[in-house]
């Protein structure tokens, strides 16, 4: 399969990347159909620099009147590429940390029908992890665990990785106006994709750390990410197990929570009361509390096992593109 047969669009958020952006643009694969460089109110005037010095006809510069953050820049690029008729949307950074040579690895799983969305994972090669700052290693590990709970993608890692690709028909159906526009963008995308049950695949990659200056500090955003991931977890559980579908796992979760709460509260209250009176808690009371807790924990573990096994496996864009083709044939339109 030739990449040039498809309309592959690359979206590059541009904010304080003037030292690297021209080099990145020069080495992007010739099979790429169009490149959208989004000047996110860059104080270094990256958009003007690209227009003045880049002669690549594929490059289109988009401007923001005010800084929206990396997510806002990507969403603007998504909308422009979808409107222009792109097939696959690839997001990479303009600071040189993401090798454009890896682009086929991100695009091919989508074009071959095995994924709706692909993302980088810098933790595949343990030997290369040594290049990553220790703070980032720890922060990403903790955020990855929370992201698994939040998104339901238990087989993914490195949720903040910004090297991604998505099928345009899937992106078109996402609530782009509701996705976080700042650094939480990648994690929020996974949450939204999870509620659609889109198939997401990790792509092994190595991070390149040079003289670029990262605008993300894991330590500074960890609390914010933790809160938002926890919020998305409860929203995902409600959407997937009670609003859109009710299954045995839904009942296991509900009964498990009820029994654990009951057992904990019942046991603590009676133990406190007995301690205040200076008497031994009755054996029957202990048994009721213990059995409630144990059964509740077993039900929660059963739900967790179901949730882990419930990772989406059937790509969605087949259904979306089939619908587009059917409508086009019905209306005697030309399919591009």
C-alpha cells in the first residue's frame, strides 16, 4: 500500500519552536498530502517564519488570535484537514522530539484497518528509557496507571505522548469542542475515544531529547491530571456500564460498591461503639462486616477483570467510511 494513495495530513502545533520547525518541515515524508502548521499565538512569530522561509507547497499556516494550548492548536488543525478532505490526521510536535521518519508506523495500522487511532509509546525499549529524565519516567508511569482506569485502554501506556494519528471519519464524530485544549488533550482524547469504543494501538518509538525546551512540567500538572483522570473515570463508568449498556459487570460493580461500603461502615460503627463501652464486639457482627467486605471486594475484582478484557477490538472507521460510500453512490456523487 502506497501512502501517496491517501490524503495524509500532518498537524504541527507551533509555540516557541522556531529553532526547530523548519528542520522538521524539511524532512516530512513526500507522501504526506498536506501539512498544517498552527501558530498558537506564538511570541516568536513561528507562522510568519514558516511563510517567509518554507517553500513547501503542502504547508498551510493557521493562526490563533490568542494562545489556546497544544490541544486547541491540534483541534484547529483537525478541523481544517477534515474540511479539506484528509483521510488520516497525524499530529507531531515542531520541536524535533518526534521523528517524521516514524510517520508510516503510525499511519499504516489505520490504513490497513487494524486501528482507529495510534499513539506513540516511549517505554517499549528499556535500554532507551535511560535517555528520558527520571522525573518524566516516574510521572508518566503514575499518569499511565490513572489513564488506564480513566480511559479503559488497559493495554496502552505513555498517555501523554503527543505523536498520534487518527482516521478523519473518527475525528469528525468526536465532540472536538468538549476536548481539553491544554496539556490534558492527549489523555482526554483517549477518554473520548473510549466512550466511542474506538480501537487504539500503541506504536513503539524513541524520544529524542536535544536542546529543545519543553513547556510541560509533569510535576506541575500531576495534580491537575490526577483530578481530571479521576473525573473521567467516573464519567466512563457511567456512560459505558449504565447509560449505553447494562451488563452483568454493571451489577457486579453496583453490588460490590454497596457491600464494601456497608461492610466498612457497619464494621467501623459497631467496633467504635463496642470500644466506647469497653466490651468485645460480638462475633456475629464481625462476621457480617467481614463477609460483606470480602464478597464486595470479589465482585469489584470480577468487574475489574471484565473491564480489562473489554478493551475495544473492532475498528469503527470501517462502518463510518462504508456509510459515506453508500450515501455517495446513492446520490451519484464521486468518491475521492
